[in-house]
């Protein structure tokens, strides 16, 4: 098991373009979480899945954001019509059960919108 | 809504010395979990230590220990015998307990950047 993998590590895109990030959790983990982290801030919750069901979405997740976890395995986070304010590190994490013992985080995808 | 406050944006410590990072939180819940995560530069976030609110005993993990004061809503992290590899951003985080019916999300503070001087 190689931990939580995120792809790509870095993404530079022009404003208005769509981008998609992928997260592969630890295989036996049924929970998967997405967070966004901007410079100088702690991570902010975006959404999470239990298996393939999306159980909670933050108000931060505007209509331009969508996340999926087909078949309860990997997850994708898509941002449509990117804006400069979307520039951030997007972190994925997974846990077995409700995460009472903490999550395992991936290394993140750094998005830069120019 | 719960909030987490880390009042020290930056801290520094000499190698082999002890440092304490502060964290306070606000909640109306009686049962919850608290965590300290370490984020080295350009590397993934790693769990350092966790505390269950209903346990009075402070958690310890090798050189890392916490001072959990439930009434004061304080959760500080003490790093003993600091090593160069301890240099990182440290984040305090809060999570509702499952039986509270609250969210499973982690609520993070803004972090404390720890520098370890040789």
C-alpha cells in the first residue's frame, strides 16, 4: 500500500479552463475527503464520501465544483471555469470508518490559475 | 460552528530543547476529538497525536505530548528534545464525535510554523 495518491502534483491553467484532479485512497479506506488549503491558512473542508455516496458538501463548494467517487474507489474533483481565487493546494485524505483515529493525507495537487 | 485558534504564527526552538505550541477551540459539544498534524515543506500532512475529549489523561507519543484542558478549551502540543526533522507547519484540528451527530470534517487552525535551530 503506497498511501493516498494524488495526481497531478502541480497544475497551471488559464482562467476559464476546466481542471480535474484525481485521488486514489488507501484501498481499505471507505471514507474519502477533499480539502483546500491556501497560503498561510489551514486546510478547509470541501466534501467527503462514504464509499460512493457524497455525504457532505461545504458551502465553499460552489456550483463550479463537482466531486465524484464512482464505485467507492478513486475520486475526482473537477473545477469548471476556473478563477484566480481557485489557486490553492487541493488535499485528499482517506480514513477507515469515521476517522476517529485521524486521516491519511495525500501530498496534494497545487493549482495555479493564471 | 466550531472554530480552532492557533495564536502563534511562528515559533522557534533550539535543537534538543522543548517547545510548546498553543491551540484553543470553541465548541458547544461535549464529545469530540482533537488532533495535531505536522506538514513539512512540500510534503504531506502527518498525524502527530490525537486526544479524545472524554479521556482526562493527556495523550503522549514518544517526544510529543499534549496538555488538554477541557474546561478551558485548550489543547497545547509539547515537543521534547526537538530535532531538526521537527521543523514544519503544525496544525491543530477539531472533529465532532460520531455520537454527537455532527460533521465528520476536520476543522483546522491556521497553523504554527516551527523552526528548529541547530
